[in-house]
């Protein structure tokens, strides 16, 4: 196993930390409009998790905007607004320029050692989603987009969907990890990752 460089320092759905008030979802957007690209946040009341249809709101310019109900008489659908990206896209997809500079593919876990959430991100460098690098960001809160630290490069290049999986047999999962964990890229792990305070 190789070791990924250490860095100082979510997905704990329904944890005491979130007080089971909301379920937060971090998702990637790839719409044609530049402002509707990148990683954004949505939330749903925890109480509605068994019947989620129409209950999700998307964070847009600091406000949680609800889905819009569209009923054509034969069926009901829900349209969701575009979210505001955590990190604005500096060179978007779909602009007739092969180059891209945008974050996508967020994976979040609660780190028991750091006592904060850790987000790993891909940073696309072109329309084919080739990676410029893998980045890491930290936050104490899922609900506040401004609480995340500026992404720092973890490694150059790399495969898609970086992910951390904890080593603790009792609680180590892709949702929770400690100081040392397995580091996955594109579903495979050849590295450990170690966090430092």
C-alpha cells in the first residue's frame, strides 16, 4: 500500500450532530448555464425521508428554494432550481472550449479524529472529465456552504470519485472514518490516507 500525503484538518445522515432535522445531499450539476455547474447542496426534512417526492429544497444564493410542482393533468412532476456551486466554475462545460476547470463528484464523510466533515472532490480539466487533481475540503457543518474550507490539492490527476472508507470494523464505513483510512479512486483502493490536525 502507498501512503497519500497527510493534510491538517458527511455524510452522517441523521446523526446527533445533524439533530435529525434535515438530510443534506451534495450533488454535481452539469447544465448548459455556467452558474448551474459544479457541486451544490440540497436538503430535505428528515421526517420526509420515507416520502421524499417534492420535499427537497436546493440552496441557491443563500436561500433554500423548494421544488416546483408541474401537473399536466395526467401526472405530477417536480422541477428543481439550480443550486449555487460551492466553488464557482472558472471554465465551464458546454462552451465549445475543450478545456474545463470545475469541481464535481463530491464524497463526504464524518471524520472522528478531526471532528469535522471531510469532502473529497474531482477537478475536471477537460470535457472528457479527465482530472487535473483530487482535492480535499473541511467543514464542521453540512448546512452552511460558506463553512467549507477552500479545496486543497491532495494529488495530481487521479481516477474518478475519490472516497474514504474507515478502518474501524465497528463503525468504519464510507460515512465515517478516523485518522487513518482507505483511499479509493474509481472504486479501487491502492492507498491509505492519514489526516493530521
